[in-house]
């Protein structure tokens, strides 16, 4: 058993017929918030990974205060074996944030959670991080204290905007809503830069930028 299989199980259940309208609404919210279109041809798989990470681990289901990952723990119609339960319990506490890339050794990634100010080692990761030391990326990480797990929905911000991101983090409180807003705003900036590569990084990654998102 591993996280990949548990996430597949979670995705299949919470994107099934019973949750069809929930997924449709969630996609509208997510892609509109980030300034994307689900059918954008730039990187469809990446965009879908970003959406499902958010839908499963961050967004509460309508009428509840629980994400699918949390709700699944006590849902009668969702079967979890004794072997799977530790994985699902860890998934229910998945953290969405900003991470500082330190290094990769073999298939192990060493990063720092910039919002929690702590180092994390992601062991035997199937995700390739083709970025340089000091790069900051947005992602969901399942922290179980052992191997940990890095999601596939990753946005790697340009090294040139590191100083700006660190300044924004300093101005953000520990409240989940403010942190989520910061991560999303930075992702918006990334996709705006991706869409307009001729525009300088500092014009988009800026508190004073006048480009509409």
C-alpha cells in the first residue's frame, strides 16, 4: 500500500456520480480563482493535478467543514482497510504551502516549509523536481513523520522572485485563510507570467502590479 493508491481511491470515490455536481462547482471556483481554463492546452495534466490536490485536500465539501480526505475517515460507504488507515489519516492533514527547495539525493527531496519554518525530507519520491537550490514551489505535502509524500500538483516559481515571496510570507499571519490566499495569489502570478513571458518578473510578482488577474 502507498499514497498513490490511496489518492486514486479517494479521487475515484469523490469524483463519482454522487459528487458530480460538487466537482463541477469546484472546478468553476478553482480555475476562475487561479485565472485558468480547465481546457488550457499549456499543461493540462499539471492543471488537473493542481485541481484534484486542492479538491481532495484543501476545499471543504458543500454543507460540511470537511475536505474529502477528512470526510473519508468516517464515511460508511467509503471502505478503509486497517492497512490503509494510517495513510488516510495522514492524508487528512495534508499541508498546502510554499516550500524552499534545498536538494535531491537519489529519490529523496530535502525542502523547507516556509510557512511552518521547518525542514522536511520526502523519501523515495516518484516526483521529479527539476529545479535549482533556492527555488520556491507551491504544492501539497503529506507529512507523516516518516517518508512523507509530495503531490503531483506543483508550481515552481522563478528564482528571480524569491525575495518578493519571502517578503510576502513575513507579512502573512498564521491563519489558514491568509496563507491560502497568499499561495493562490502567487500561483496566479505564475500563470500570468507563463501567459505573458515578455513581461518582466517584477511587473507581475509585485504588490503594485496593475495587471488584472
